[in-house]
């Protein structure tokens, strides 16, 4: 918030200073009018000053000024229209307006600090506390981006040249570095090379921004170790989402890998190598268990042997590729089959990589990491909502399907669907603008991320509707979870664009899945019914499908 | 996206420019009079023009007419900044080619999204 607020405060100060002159001019004009009542030129000039106050006060967070200005403007307009001398009460009103303006301007600044201390800090995003280093000789290229990142709780360091950037990195490596080319004291590529050579220098995400990027520049940028480049004029929203995506790359260690291998020694080797890198590994030796393993283990990547009992790896790969649900699932072969025909056959089966045994652990790990990263990127593009970074409706429903199928197979498995709808969202949008509505959705999704477990499935269901699937919790506990999110959200203070503070609530409907009688549509209808009941029940509450109010 | 702001009041211009630049990520060109605005519109070819209604010499409607007469600028959407809405007047400006209206005082934190919505960029 700092960059926008600093600029805003600076402009506001100038505004208040200039306004003092205006008020003085209004006072002078009133004095002249007293000597020459009914003088049209003076009245018109007076009206212009009031008009200016009316049009500007609200912009600087001083709605009182706008109100007083409008009153003054209307007064002058009336006097001009009827072309008559000013009455006693009109004089009094003019002077009262003048006094009120003086008071409003002298108190203008005192309201703000109070407001800031009342604000309850919200979890703003999963990037809270990340440090970002901006290197820009002009100090003007990154204002928009910096504001966006600060809003999400990241802290920004800003330097003007390569020397300061290096010093800053030596003191503490930031999570990401963005460099505007050209730099005054060194080549940006050299700077990146030097950062990459530092201890842990591989970790920060590094981007270039510049006006002229030819193909050779891009190659040089990548060669130096940068993660990407953006050509000015930059599409900042795209840049921000790319940056966030890359900053998440190290956090997602919990990848699940399914290995199909009938040789126990090989299976043990694969498991040991992958587990040493932090992956979760599930192994099957019988290819007939393949589908069951795909559905229950939900792997992020599959490693197959080619020669297996009964079925071949080719067939398993083709089986995956014919099903849309696994469109983004990477499939690797790890095999002794090294003839040309085998390579051709695996390419035809849609396999992502054909690795040959015996394999060196670093090669296996880098092949796996690269495929996982690529798949995560594609999945994000396909399945995440741009605003909230939650699952899209389609992606959420796909996951819901999976949960239903799982519960049908395993009756021990239970799941609840919670639909959440922000109360009076339409009015909020109409009153405070769509940007406010968006802000509320982002804030709610941040609260949800903090409250719920990483295994829960969260999606943006519709415009103002979010949805959660909570697995392995009894109804009572699931309701409690929803209640905690509701209380957190209701307690939060949101700052509206006009400076006022608003409280917003949501209503929620919860339905447990009964796998014996429900498919995914029916489950959803139950939750929707509960949500309607919550709305009818005065909002700001959680209701269950059976109608119990909590 | 590039926006031209035509307003004689520096306080309005600078806050609008900062708001569009910092909060909206837009490129901003400023003009302090109608004449200045007409020249800058032709020269910089913005994606939208924010035009103040009340200005000395050449006022908002007068500027609009000139912008719409010039083949170089007539396609650029013009959004009026008006302190008070007088429906009859707004209708007339629409028939003269104005794309939309924004109330003054505007909300600096929402200005860029309002402009985008009016010109249909979102």
C-alpha cells in the first residue's frame, strides 16, 4: 500500500496548500461582493471556486469539501439566475460555508492516522513477507507492479544501479529481482551472472524489463541465468502472474509420483532417489492395479517400465492419453529398451520422456522436476481463476467428480461441499465499484487459504460464489471449519475507495456427500439448497442441507 | 493502454495521472487546455481521452466537437468528467460523440477500471 499512499499523501498535501489560497480568494470575493452586491462577474468567479472545491474534495478523501463546494455552487447559481441582491440569510450562509471550509481543511489530515490504527491486518496472500528487489535507474518503471506486490504483503526494496543491487543481494538474497535495462553502471546480464554465482544465488526469480529485446538479447538474458524478460510496454498483469508462478516453484515439494515397475530392485532404486528429493512415491508392480492407483493416489507424474507382465508400458501410456482427466499428467518411461523402434513407439504413445536404465540419479531427478514444473505451469493456465488463483468452476467440478468416485469406492471416505456466497455483493459493487468487489473476493480467498487445510479443494464457483470440498471431516467439524472462515471474514474491516470502512459477511450452505444416493449434481443441489436457506435465514450464517442452523 | 487527460486544474490532473499510472498501469499524457488536448490527441494517439467539462476558453463540449471533426482523432473514445449530471446535457453530449461520463469527484482507486469498463476494454 505504501507506494500509492505516499504519492497520494504528497498530492493531498499540495492540494490542501493550494486550497488555503482558494479559501482566501473566496473570502476576498465575498468582501468585494459586500461592496458591490449583485455584481455578476464576482458571482461567476465565486461560483467557479466553489465548483472546483466540489469537484476535487472527494478525490482527495475529503467528501465534506465536496459537499460544501456543491452548496456554494448552488447558492451562486441561484443568485445569478434571479439576478437580485443577496439577502441577509444568504450572506450568513456564505460566511458559514467559508468557516466550514476552513475547518474542514485544517482537520483534513487528522482523520487518517486514526483510520489506519483501526484497520485489522488481513492475511493478504500466500506471498506475504516475500522480499522483492527492484533495480531501476529511473525509479519509475515499476510503480504499478510494486503497488500490486505490496498490496499482497510483499516487501519491496528499490535500488538504482548494479552496484547497489549487488550490495543488497549480499546483505540478504531477495525472493525475486526485477531489473529495468539499461543500467547506468554495468550490463544487466553481468549483474545476473554475478548474483547467480553467489551462495544460494540460484534461488531468486530474476526478470528483465527493457524496450528492445531482439532474439539475441533474449538468448543472452537466459544465458546469464535470468528466468525471463518482458518487453516494454509491459503487460503488468501477465508479468505479475508469471512472477508469482515462478516464486511458487520451490514451495510445491509435495508432488506425488506413481511408479509402475515389476523388478523390485529397480522399484526400490526409483523410490529411494525420488524420496530423497522430497517427492511422495507410490509403487505398483502389477499393471492391472494401474487405474485404481491413478484414481486413489492422484499422481502428479507417472514413471513406467515398458516390459511388464500382461500389459506393456505403451498401453498404459495410451490409456492415460485417451482420457481428458489426465491431459496434463506427465508420463515418463524408464526402460532398458533403447532401440530406435522403442523410441518411436513411445513418441507415438504420447510419452513425455524416454529414459534409459541404468539411469544416474541427477538425470532422473532433473527430468522429473522439469516435467512437473511444466505440468504445473500448464495446469495453472488451464485451471486457476485469474483473480483469486482458486480453481475455476470447471476444474473444481472435475475435482468434485473425483471425490464422488472415490467415496463410492471407499465408504470410509467422507466429504462435505460448502458453497459460500458474499452477502449483498451486487449492492457493494454498485456502491463502491467493481474494484471493491474484486478486492473482497481476493481477501476472502486469502482467509480461506489460511483457514483450511492444503488438502481441501477450493474453487471460484461463480461471480461472488466460492466453494470448498472438505474431505475426511464429520459434518460437525466441517461446519466448524466453515464457521471459522465466516467469523474471520465478518470481523475483517475493508476499506472502500471513498475512505469509508465497511464490514462484509457471507452466507454458506453445507452438504455432506451421501455416495449411495448422490452424484455430483445432486450433491451440489443439496449445498445450493442449504445456501438458499442461509440467505433466507438472515444471512451471515452457515446452514447444512438438513436445515440445521449453526 | 494510453490515456490523455484534458483538465485545466492541476490538482485533478495530477491525481488522475498518478491513479492511472500507479494503480492502473497505464501510460498517461496530460494536457492543460482544450487546445493543448486536441494537439496531443492527434500526436500521441491515446486509447481514451478523459475530458473536463468546465474549462476556460475552449470548454469540454467545444473540445469534443474539434476532436470529432479531425479524422486523426475522431475514433478515440472521449469520457467526460462532470461535476453534476444534468441528464439533458449528457444526452446531448452523447449525440455529439461522447463515449461516457465519470462523476467528479471521482474515486482515484477505481478510476482506471471505470475507464476500462466505459470503453469496453474489460
